């Protein structure tokens, strides 16, 4: 599918980078020109992403279920890259990555809008890094070649390191170093797993086809595994699964591999925090679905209960620590960790409803996190503080701001009718109905949901209810037009996702059902083994 004479996915992928290069050659000393150029490119990318989503729903495959590994990829773009080892530039969309691509394109304009909040040094470079990060993030979600996936996975780290290291708050050096060491160390494990899987597959197929030089195409390797042309020794499958899992668990902030996250979130400037919390955290959850569940169904079935235990601990731990925080952005960091562990729990149910709920919650989580971070930025811009003890009674002074804050906090707490509810509810259904998990894990998740409501409402009580504790707050202005537009747009999406979740679920379900169908024999075997024991 071409748009403006270019393959539509390649146009979507590389348009932000083109915009970043344009920014770098603009004349010096024109901050508003930089902002509007970056915003125009981000909105154009969003328009292309919206076109992709629309065509996906109306295309020949659409959201309907298909083969044993799901409906075929759409809008595939393939270019030979490294022929000697079988690597290629191979991108495509299906129901699993479609809305994550849309989320990336949707949140980037809000990250750019956050640069309007205050004067920023080296603004042109900051905006160029945000656009470059958008290309890298889109590449992670679009790549269907394992080596290409790794390249984008690593490229995504580069702009984040600079954004936090150059524009972050106090403690940015330590937080940046921790982010780099954790995530890069995990990425190396993934690289070893990719190379090992490539070699094993090449050697196996070469016995049938002596001229075969190997491939990194994920769909080809999965097809060969399903057909029996290629198989993995159980121990080797466990080792490869473990390497992929550690890489993705770090990015996802699964307990106890989460310690980089609070520091990075709390010191990151708002534009970087939006894409870090809203998008980068999704790499781990998406990668776990795309690689671990697809390539190693038997090991995934075997490991699911243990991963679920870690996820439940992370849900409760993150919620408890969030309740104790007085720095609002640090509270959001632990809340995000708790919710991402909930998403991990939904994935390891290995059921269609659980994985669909996890994918839906990823989108909802990204929108809610972006809204909360912009809300914090509004008050920090006015009072130069994020401490809850500095506020109180803001409902009386800034009622519009307080109303949008309450809406967002209720969405995070999972109030029915808002975006946070449907994903949590469907994931809970998945946990209850999963033959590998059941009610004890669901009980842990319910405790986490209750605690989320507690810390969300506690934040609102301390900051917005009661009397105005600080006379400086009496003169605080309510939302300006620009702030109202950005927060209002996010509020509309929060409500729309809560009222019309089937718009997203119908696009996801075909691919997820195909994945679960392939997982079912391994899940049944694991259940029989456990019952025998």
C-alpha cells in the first residue's frame, strides 16, 4: 500500500526522522518555528498512522481471525538488507502491534506540546531527539525481522539517554546511568538469544535445503516451528526464553527488575517522561507477546505461574510505595510500575481475553500516564514544586484543572466508564479463567486495584480538597487555552476508550486468537503435567 508514492509503513516510520533533520538545518534563534515544525511533523505522522488504522479495519484481512498464527501481516514492506545472513528491512502490522503504533503517533504531539510549558535550553536539539525517538519507537513495534527489531530497540535508548541526561532534574546523571546499564544489559541478552535462534534455525533448515543461509524473519521461524521443520531442544528453548524474558522484563519493570524506573521517571523532563512512561515501558510487554509467547509456547506455559507470582508482587509493591510518595511524579512512577506488572499478569494468563485486556490496557495506560504527567507539569510551572504538601484546596482555586485531574485519577483507579476499567476487568477475567493461574492470582490483582484507588484518591485529597494551606496558591491561574486543549483532548480519549473499547478489541482479537490457538496445546500439556504431579 503506497501513500504519496511511498510504502505507507515506511512513510510512517521515517517521517519523524525527516522532520528531525529539517529541524537541525533551520535558522538559529527561532524557538516558535522549531516548535511548530516539530508539531507539524508529529501531526502528519499521526495522520499517516490514522490512515494505516483505517485501512487495516477496511482491508482484505481486517480484524478477523485467520491462520494458526493469526491473520497475515498487512502493509508489509520488505527490502533486502544483509543477504549473507538473511537479515532484511521487514516491517508490517497486525492486531498485536496496530494500536501500539497508533499510541506512539498519538502521544508524540503531546510530548512536543509539553515544550511550550516553559523556556527550554537547546530547544531545537530536544525536539529533534523527540522526533528521532518516535522513529525508533515505531520501528520497535513495526519490525518483523528480529535483527531489525534489535536495532530499533537499541536506537530507542539513545535519545532517551540524551533527553534525561541533558534536560533532566536533579539526580539525572545517576538515573541516566542506571537506565543505560539495566536496559542495555538486558538488550545484550536478547541479542545473544536472537543470534542463537538464527544459527539453530539455519543449521536445521540447511539439512533440508543446503543452500539456505538463514533468516531473521520472525514469521518464517514461527512457521517452521509450527510445521515441525525446525524444533528446539527443551533446555535450549528454556535458555533462549530466559534471555528474551530478562530483556523484556527489565523494560517492562517487572518486579524485582524495576529499580531503574522510579529514578528515570522522577528526573525526566516532561516531554521525555511522556514517551518513557507512555511508550517505552510497552516495549517489554509487546516483546514478551511477540517473541516469548510466539516462539516458545511450551516454556511460556511452564513459566507462566512463576512470572505471575512476580507480577502480583509488583502490582502490590508498586501500589504500596506509590501511596507513601509525596513527590507527585515519583508517585506516578510507582503507579506506572504497578500497572505494568498488571499488564504482565494479563499476558501470562495465556488466554485470549487476558492478552486482549493487556493490549488494551497498554493503550489506556499510555494515555493516562501522558495526562498525569502534563497535569503535574501545569502545577510545577506555576509553583515550581511537585510536593503534595505544598498544595491543598486547589479545587476552589482552579476548578477546571482539578476536574480534569480527578477524571484522570479515576481512570487510573479503574472507574467503570473510563479507559482504565475495561483492560483491568478483561485481564481479571483472563486470570480467573486461565487454567494455569486462577483465583489466588486474581485476588492479588484485586488488592492492587483497591490500592490504586487509595493512592489516587489520596493524591486528590491532599492536593485539591480541604482548605488552601498555602496563601501563594490563592493566586494560581486556572488552565490556559493551550493547556486546556491538550488535557481536554486526552480526557476525551480516556472517556472514549472507556465507552467504546470494542473499537480497539475488534482489531486485536484476530491476531490474539491465532496466538492463543497456537499456545493451547502447550497450555493443556502443562495443566496435565501439573495435575499429575
